[in-house]
């Protein structure tokens, strides 16, 4: 099929939704579809066969975009809406594949042009407004609820990326074709650059430390404040433990480094800053234990799937964002407190048999439910459903 994919994101930057978009594109390319990707002016081009990237015009003074809703995003989305009109006038498409809030206007234009609409639902957008405390306006929240309902109702099908979203759509929109496709794809399928493994190993461990790795964004909901507080009890009992935090913007790193120094555990922390996506597996391989202290949200962090495949033990909070994928057989799950999380880390550090058991079980779960083959098959089956719908409509 000829597809117009609309992704209101900085593409490509190494963070959640852009990674998801990237792997959707890679899968659709392997399946033989042709995609015009409409995205922001911000980000790096990634060459994928069958994919043409169309960027909106550069908007003055907006050179970066924060995670979550923002006034800058509203401006960029208005420009993107106009670019959508231009592309639809110039080209003939079988399908609009929209991500996040792009579904709001994609639903309208798909109906206007008589083409199919697939909504890629990464989260509940009204819930995002609340999670990021963007606005306390009841009117705005109700507006987003209505727009989300309109988008889902009018879509030919919906992709949900985690069980919680799947169950939400199933419960509220039971007649909708709802396909659960978790973001399990491995970045090595796209990024194949050589990395300096030896240098990364020296960063993680300089003198035989026990390396505890966090990789991801440094947004408050990720629970890094709690992780640093938890480290106090950990290093008091196991001084060889070193916490390696991969990611973050300079101002975020400065904040958390100051917190670690204030709690007198700064010498047990390494902050790498943002690294290239292809380097993350090397950091994981060099580490002994992987953590995800997330405190909010309902969508599973992408890193959880790579953690499961890693051959390393996992410690995570027993929050819905994790428990819809993880369980006590494949990880150590703790209450969302510093004391409990510290105990979880210590339990793995001190119990080799526990570490071996959950690691083995995690690998088996990843192979059974979260392999790339499963991801690709689900994508293929969904697009086959859409092709059948096209044929039924005589298009």
C-alpha cells in the first residue's frame, strides 16, 4: 500500500515514540509498503528503503521539543496539519497511519478523501495532559476526551502498544479492530554502526564494581529521584555497587548529580549523558543489573523488552507500567519507595540463584511473547486486514 504516516515528533531522536515510529517504518518497509513520513523539522534523517521523509517548514525559535504536551507542540502541529493538506492534494494514498495527536486531524482528512485511517495509539492523550500537568482546565480535558473518542471511532483499526491501552480500547470501543503490538523491536535491526565496546566497558566498570544500569529519559515520572535515594542504603551495605545512568539532558544530569552529591553517594554514580542508540546494548552487556524505577504512566517503557532479552536481572517498581509485562518470575518487583527499591537491588546483588532464575525466565518470556518475529507477524496481519478492507470497498 501507499501510506501517509503522520508522526508529530522530532524524528529521529532517541526517545520513546520516535523509536516506535522508527520500528513501524522498518517493519512496513520489510513488508513491501511505500511510506511518506510527515514529521517535524527537528531530528535526524534515517535511511529506510521505501520511506520518504517529508518535514514541515522550520519554525523560528523552536529548535527542540520537550517530551509531552507543550505550547511549542501546538504550533508545530498546526504547521503539520497544513502540510498534511498539501501532501494529500499532491499524492494518492491508500491509508493514513497516524501517531498520537495527529489522529485528531487524520481522522477528518481520511474521511474527506475516502481513504482508510489507522490510529497508532501510544497513550491516552487526556491522561497525558494530567500526567504532565499541562493544564487544569476541565474544558481542555473534555475536549481531548472527545477528540480521542472521535479518532478511535472513525479509525478503520487501532494499534495499542501495551495491555492497559488494549483493554481500555476493548472496553470503551468493543467493536473497533484493536491490535496489540508492543514495542519490542531491537535497535540493532536499524542501527548497525560499530561502537567502541572497550571504552564503554571502562565507563561502566573501572575496578570490578557491581554495575547497576538505568537507560532512558530523565523525566520526573521515571523515578530517578527515588533511585538515587535508594542508592544510599544499597552502597552502605554493598560499597562495590556503581549506578550508571545513561541518557538525560545537561540540566537534568546536573540536577541528579547534585542530588547524589547532597546524599553523599556521588562517587557511586556515573552519568554518561545521551548516547547513540547503537551504543545502549553495549552498556547493557557491560552491566550486572538493570533497573526501571518508573512511578507514573500506563504504557510499558520500550527498554523493558530489551531488558528481558538481555541476559541480565531486572529490578523494577511494581507499577502498572511494568506489571502488565513483568512478573515476579522474570524480575524483582518492589513497592514505589526508596527503601523497597533499595532492598530489591540488594536482593539481586546478594542472591546469585535468584539472579540466575529470573534471568532465565525473562529470556524464555521474551522468546515466547516479545520476539521481533511476533512483532513483524502482528504488523503483517494488521496490514493484511487493511488491504482486505480496501478490496471490500473496491479501492
